[in-house]
């Protein structure tokens, strides 16, 4: 093990993250396509403000609590997810294995979508803003249904992810994201300002922020729960793996709170940036997967220096996506290095390569293989549904049961840094994890398998 982790900036020793580095890495994992692509897409297809309301509540109750659960198990375990679960009891290591085997699925479509963002970055430089708003849908579908270009960009993005993890240069990425993520944030604020002054802003705001309570159905709840898991990177033990590189004195409660808050803020801002444009240009909130790719270019063409904004936005989104995809890949790689004695580059190539291959199917799912569908869901939709609505909440539920019912003292000791901080928050959090989170998630699963609702 010593050898395998040598030369590895992330792993240099267990406890490799400084406090600042850890917040950045965790926020980098959380913030990405989940906030900017998936949140508006889900809000759009699930009734707008009704979805947003459930999302915010679920984030505050379930999201933060489970993020803290993962931080807790990871820092306590100081090892890859499977061994960290084993440290509590070997009965529980299967939860780590679920994350391990699902990582390639997440990688696959994450990389395909990120490939689309790379393409939009280049196209923005080549005059995307000249495409009239009415033609942006055709432009998008023309691209994703072609065979080679999306595959090429998928390959490019997969290669970047594998390269970063193989080199273990996450520290470099951290240094960059420290500068680039605030820039992305400011750019989003500028786009929100532009969107809010479009003629359809009032309609967009109403759709996004004034809930029609009758629209809160189980389907909306399932979608909102899936969204918090995907968006916070919770459930597949990626956050757990990051926390395993921490040393003892990090305030985990504070970090979980800060990361969840920013994750939610960026998602809400993405909504404010998209929906006014949707209503201004007569687009459909229910456009689905293509929503941001179809609406954002219309916003860019309606602003001075639009092309520049467009290039900058999509390029920064690529960076945000990279800091998320590396957290997906690091999880199984950490296990292969520590347990199977495989070198870091080899592990990154094996798992990343598998993700790439699965992604080929996802990419072709919009073109040559579009005949493959279940309930009108494309391969991407199927992977995303399986991943975000089933695997992540299931692992989340299991992790809550482990910490809630089988590990009270240890968990509290970990959250309180040996009873020195968070002494009143910890028992409250533990109670939520023990009773509230499992109860809510069980209800969601019952409705998912149509026992209720
Ligand atoms: N949270 C990431 C995003 O919002 C995606 C992700 C999911 C990352 C699961 C890691 C694990 O883009």
C-alpha cells in the first residue's frame, strides 16, 4: 500500500486534505451538471415551483444529514469506502461495493454530457450566438443524434478525467478551481441579471417560484429526492472517500452545511437564469435533457459580448464538471489501489475505460441506438433514473440505518471531534438520521414501487 500511494498528491498520507482543500474538493464534487443541467431540467419536467419547494425541504432535512453521514464514515474509516464501512462492521461493506460498481454508470453519462459542454464551448467561439432562438433546438438535436462528434467529445472528457486521477494531480485542480469556481459563480450572477430583465421574466419567475401545491405528487417527490442525491454527490461514497483523506480537526458539520448551501444556491441561480429565458423565447420548460443547451444560447445572443460570455460559461462548466467526475472516479480507484494493489494510473484507466465504454451506449442512445428505450426513456435517462432515483437513495437509506441504528457513540464522537465541538447538534442530527431520514426514504421507495401514491 505504501508504494501504491507514493507520488500521489491526494493520498500523500491519510489526512492529505487541508481544511480549505477539503471544502473546495467537496464543493467541487457537488457543483457541476447536477446544479446547472439537471436541476432546471428536473424542475422543468416536474411542475416548476412545486418541485423547487420539495427540493429545498429535502435538501435541508435529508441532503445535509446524509452528507454529514458520509463525511463521518469516511473520516473515521480513513480508507476507501469499502474498508471504511468495514471498520464499523464487516456486515456493511456491501454498501461500499454498491458505490464501487455503480461508479462506471455515473461516469458514463456524466462524461457524455460533459462532452456536450465541451462542444458547446467550441461552438460558442464559432458563432453559436448567430443561431436564431427558434433554431437552437434543431441545432442541439442535430448534434446529439450524430454519431462521431459527441463520441469524440465524450472520449476527450473521459481522457481528461482519467488523466487527472491517474496523475493524482487533484491538488492542481484544487488550485485552479479556487480561482475558476468563483468566476463561474460571478458569471452565473451576470446571466441571472440578464435573464431577469428579459420580457418573459415575470412568467419565468412565477413558474419557478410560486408553487401550485396540487402539483406536489409522489412523482415530484421522487424526482426531488433523486435530485438532492445526485446534486450533492451523496450515496455512492464519493464524498466518503474524499473525507477519508481528512485529518481529525475538521468541523464536519460546518463543512456539510457550507457545501450543501452552495450546492443549493447554484442550483437555484441556474433556475433563475434559465426559466425567464424559456418564457421569453417561447420554449418549453419540459424540454428535458436539452433544456440548458437550447435556452442558454438564446440568453447569450441577447447580451452584449454574448459569444464571449458563452465561451466563458461553457468552459467554466467543463471545469466544474471535471471536479465532479474526478470525485466519481476516485472512489473505485481508491479501493483498487489500497486493496487490489493496482497502480493508480492502471486503476484509473480500468474504471475510467469502463465508464467510457458504457458512455458510448449513452451517446449512441440519441442517434444510431435511439430505438433502445424503456417508457420513452433514452439510455441516458435510464442510467440517470437508475443511478439518481434508485441506487443513490438506496445507499443513502442504508448509510442512515448504519449510522442511526448501529453506530451511535462512534458517530457522535466523530461529529463532535471527541466531544469538543457541535455537542448539541450531534444528537439532533443523529436523531434525524435514525428516524426521519429512513422514514422519508422508505416512503419514497414505497411510492417508487407503487405501493403508495
Ligand atoms: N454532484 C455532481 C453534480 O452535481 C455529480 C455527482 C454525482 C458527482 C454523484 C459524484 C457522485 O454535478
